[in-house]
């Protein structure tokens, strides 16, 4: 999977070289190519922004500079994404579908935004990471890259994906490790039993209870077995 990131702050993306993504990059499972939009400025001071027509606070990124940066990586098969609070909110479903692409071009705005004409010209898919405003699209782009990369083959082991929150439609069950007793709190007996079927049923019940108490609206989209329904009935 190739990510081309168009940004004025490529240094911000260094944090992606750690841990699981760092290993995925080393193994060439993902490729994160950072394009500094400033390199495409024709101005002798490398200016990339200017004051807004009509007045108002802040600076706006120039359309010509952004467009030249975009053209340097564009290819017809690439999916182009613009990180903006005006976009559709990112979901696990969207993450999964983006992970089936081969090439994502991600445009990050900064300051007051980007001249609308280049957005109209490129016509990217607009994606938000939530209803709050950040100083730029860089952190949202990192959220997108991290969440999508987890689905790229070989980045994680398959089980972590199928068992996790949202993939089953439910929140996760609680996890425990050593020590067996911590501040008088014990690890649930069933997890030490070695009885795989009982463990599976206990975990499913805990997932259901967790979802019911923390995010009940998620249950509307989950197909419940009779055993699931009994777990939820017993909670009331
Ligand atoms: N840029 C600024 N805030 C953002 C958000 N919430 N999502 C995506 N891009 C953004």
C-alpha cells in the first residue's frame, strides 16, 4: 500500500516510524511518501499562502502550489483524499474499504485552509476524523494511515483484526495478564480453566455487556443469537 502525503509539515510524520508501523515500513508492506508542498512554490521566498480575498483572519494556501504538488504524484488509479472537518466522519467500515486500495494520495490543509478552486479541480473524497477542529490535516492524515495500515496483509496477525472492537460490531472483552492477583483483584477463574469453549462464551458475554453499558447504539447493527439475547436480558 502506497501513501503519498501532501503537506507543509512532513517532519510531523516521523512518529509513524515507530512500533508496528515502523516495522511495516521496514518490511515494505507500506510505503509513506511525504511531499513537501513548499517545494512546489515558484516564489523566491518559497511562499505557499496568502491573505484571503474578502478579508478575514489567517492565511489561505495558494491553489497553484497545491496543484503542482498534487500533479507530481497523481496517477489515474490513486484514490485522492482531503482531510477536513467538513468531510464524512471516518469509520472502521471506511478504513476497511480504503485498505483495499493500492495507492492513496492524502492532502493536508493547514492555516485557514486551501483555496477552494484547487479542491474543486482535484475533487478529492473529504474525510474528517471527528467533529472538532485541529490546526491542520496532518494529525488526521496520521490517524487515517495508522488505521488503514493495520488492515494491510502482514502488518498485524489476522486474529487481532477479527476479534477487535467494531470488527465484530461489538466492543472488546476485557483482557488480563500476570500477576494472578493485583491489589486483591483476581483474574476471572474461567480464563485460567483452559476450557476454550467456556472462554469463548465468557468473552462474547463480556463484549455484549461492555457494548450494552458503554455504546448501546452499536447493538442495533449486530445480529444477536439466542444466547446473546439471554446475556442482555439477564443484565436488566
Ligand atoms: N483538519 C482540521 N480538523 C480536522 C478534522 N477534525 N478532521 C480532518 N481534518 C481536519
